[in-house]
C-alpha cells in the first residue's frame, strides 16, 4: 500500500523528519502572523456598523476553521490507524487533539468577546458558537478517552474509533443545530453576517489563516515527536538519543 | 506426532508489548492436528497474552497468527467456528442456572443443547444443574465452562490454566479427553502450573522467558 | 458449525432478556430515575401551567437521555467482568449480529418502558394535548438511536475502571441531533403544524446508526477486550 508512505511509517524517520520541519513551520508562521495580524488589527478598514470590534474576526474565523480542520485531520488519522494499522497515525491523533481543542477554545472565547459589543451579551446561542461548543465537547471526549487507557496502543485505537464516529456525527450535529437555531430565531439572534469581504480584509485574513495553520502545524509536530518518544521509549534509537542529550 | 499432519495454526514472528514491557519478541511456531502444546514460563512472561493473541482476542504488536495459512483476521468466521477458548474468566452468568449457561454455549455452537444436563456430570456437577450460578463457587463456574469441551466439535482448543479448580481424578479425565481430541485430528494449546501426567511423546512445550534488553 | 444469523440473534436476545428479568432492579431503576428527574422540574421552575407546557418536551426528552445513559453501562459491563463478553466475541457468528442482539435487548428493557411511561409524565408536565402522539412517535424512533449510539460509548469504555463519567462525555454530544428533532416534532405538534418531516429525520438517524453503529461497537469491543 502506498509505497511512498513507507519510510514515514518508521517512527525514527518521522521523528527526524518532523524535527526538520518544525523550525521552518515556526518561521513561516511567525512571518505570516506578524504581517497578517499586523495588517488586520492595525491597518484594515473598520466596519461601518461594528467599528473596530470587527477586527477580532482575524482571530476568530481562522481559529474556528482550524478547529474543524484539525478534527477532520484527526478522523483521517483515525481511519489510517484502523484500516492500515499504522501506529504513527495513532500518535498523530494524540498530537492533534489538544491543539485542536485549544483552537476551538480560542474560537469560543473570541466569539464571546465579539458577541459582547454585537449582541450585548457574552454568550448567545448562535448556531456557530453552539456548534463550536459541541466540537469542544467532542475534542474533550477524544482526549479523555485517550488518557483513560493505560496502554498507549489501546488508547490510540479507541481514540481512532471515537474520532471517526465523531466526524460522521459532526455534520449532522452542525446542521441540526443550524436548523434548531433558525427555528428559535425569534429571540434576539442575528447571525454573523457573511461578510462580503473586500480585498483589504481578504488579504490579512488569508495571511493570518495560513499563519495560524502553520502555527498549528508546528505545535502538532512538536507533540507528535513527544508522542513518538514516549511510545518507543524501549527502542534502542530512543535510548541512544537520550544518551546524546545527557 | 507425525510431521505430515496438516498445519492448523501458525504463529508468525509474534511480538507482544504490554505497557512498555516486551513480553516476547518474534515468536514463531506451528500447531499441527494432533498436537498438545504446553506453554510454559514464569509469571509475567506473557503466557496468557500469547493465548489471547492466538485466539484473536488481542492484537500482537507485530506479527500474524495464521489459521490454515490464512491470517485469522481474514477468516474470522471460519476460525471462530473451529476454536474453543477458555480463559481465566469462565464467562458464566450468575442469573442463569448451570444447565442454562452450558446450553447457551452449546446452542451458539450449533450443538444439541439438550445434552447440557448429562454433560455436567462429566465435571462433577451432578445435582447442580438447576442451581443458579450465582450460588456456585468460582471453581464450579470454571467447571461449567470446561464441560463445553466434552461436547466440542471445535478443532482447536486454547485453554488457560484448565486444571485449576478440578481435583486429581478430574485432571486425569480431562487429560484423557485432550488425548482423544488430538487423536481425532484436533489440537490443544494450554498453560498449566502443574505438570501434565501425559507421556512426554504426547505433548511438546513452548517456553517463554523474561526478556531483558 | 455455524448458526444462521437469525438463530444466533434470537439465542443471544433470549439470554439477555432472561438475565434482565431475573435482575429486575436493572430495569426498574432507570424508569424510576426518569420519573423522578421529570418531577423535579415543576419543583424547580414552579408549577405555572404555561411554563410547564413550554418546557415539557425538552424536559421529558432530556430525562429520557439521562436515564438511557444510566442504563447503558449494563449493556456490556457485567459480560465484560465475568468473561462472557470475550466468549461472545468468539462465538461463530459475525460480531455485528451479537452487537445488534444485545442492543435490541437493551432497547426492549429500557427504551420501551420509557415510551409507555412518557404519556403519564406528559400529564404531570401539562403537555399540550395535541403533542402526545408526537411524543410517543419521537420516542419510538428516537430511543433506539440512543441505544445504538450509546452502545459505541459503552463499548469504548467498558474495560476502564472509571468509565461512567467518561461515558456521558462521549455519548451525550452524539445525542444532540435526536434531542433537537424530537423536541422540534413535539413543539410542532403543539402548534398544529405537520411534524412528519422531523420524524423522517429521526428515522434517517435511526437507519444510519443501525447500519453503522454495530461496526463501530464491534471494533470498540475488540479494543476493550484486548
């Protein structure tokens, strides 16, 4: 199956490979974020209705997009782990989950902070915020399940199954929440308008989106390497590595 | 043991790691029709883990178990039909009588459930047929589970410590049953703390040792 | 020898029902829990008829979710502890047959009583008179989904010592769509609006989980018995 994947299915090779990626990812991320967020927070036009509070958009939307994307990535890793019995895919679930959960939390907090000036309340049962909250629960589920198993291999398999079950349910939950929201719309809720983005906004937005994506990549790679070390602690190459560092 | 009998089960480079401890590394062997194989080793060397891997209940870290040259994952139904596994836990429900418990397992294997009552005599449970299993001891639960062997049509028996909880006469009886089973082309893989009283030509041993690395 | 799927299914189903009926507490306690939770709400929010009418669908359904959750652990826990679960997994029938039989037994013992008792709780909560049929139908279609999805959670946590709280964390988010459409159906009925669309969606959730959940449960059980 997929010959080109084989070298990376070796933990030692992936450990060194991701080690080489990290500095690049970190540098790219730092540059993109500085430029993107700088442009977005300082120079982009304020919204004629929302004023300066619109700027939180450059944080909120990338975080929300990445929170979903990372969950999808986790499910793909789960599928790989289950179908092709790839142990590294299990490690990558363990690496992805906390990063994804953090982005979900950021999306929720920035959403709430955005909601305060817009709706006058920190929390409104807006469809997107609600979906994001449920996504956070799903992340917590995967992480809690993973921590509950003492055996790392079993933890990885269990988390893979749960991530797959979650990803099948995620769109169903998302659409049911959206439907529920329109049903009960009467109260106060005005959804985030889909902003017809001007080029002045689009450019910083895309830059910060990719900046955050590379940041996520950096963090995931770092956690992934830690996972590999932990799982292979009895392997000679890990022992040699430990000696080198002492 | 004639080496010409067909290979039933083979272990191919099995490696087992439990909670960061290497139990056995690249273990390979074959089990032919007519074999009785005793897995020997001190506590914590992975005897039970090996049996569970052979039964398909646990996955090895690497390596495969093959049934008639097919990986057991790919011939699950066929393998399960030919396998009888009795582990540490007897799998007996306290809410059912001894007879109901045995009858359930016989039925699931497509056997005649009406023989359950008579079979319980073989394991010294005469008179306990209608007793709720919750009123019986753990040893008696194990004997209900072992009673399945007397009706079994399965080719491969995997037995984890089958002799605990039965008396000397019972051990003899069970050993004879295993011999009869192998003479009919079946195979037995077992662990036991006490030595088998069988003729040494009748069985072979696989010895697991502590791994240091 | 291999049994026909139907015989294997009915043998396991019968076994589980026999065990449940000889162990009646397990059937009764979740129902009592269901009743008690529902009767707490009028005490908490006050007995005003209009308020109760408004919250009745949500309260009954949330209580149904919680009482299902409470009964879920029984689905595999005892079988896991006494070794029957590994024996069942080794029986010469495909795992999904075993899983479906056990889930069916679970639903008959816990889901069905909820449906029977729900109208009485509707009376306690002053449920709108046009909503009763919708309540029953939504429970009839929805509770099997709860059993099916819940089984995935139990299968994943059955081998763990502290699985109980974790189970609710895994399972409750998955229950959200059922909750939304079921209460939506009951609300729609109270306003004399058609609600068969809601029921159709719950039915779709039912068939979806009926086809997919047994496989997830099967592979989760294999992880748990490992």
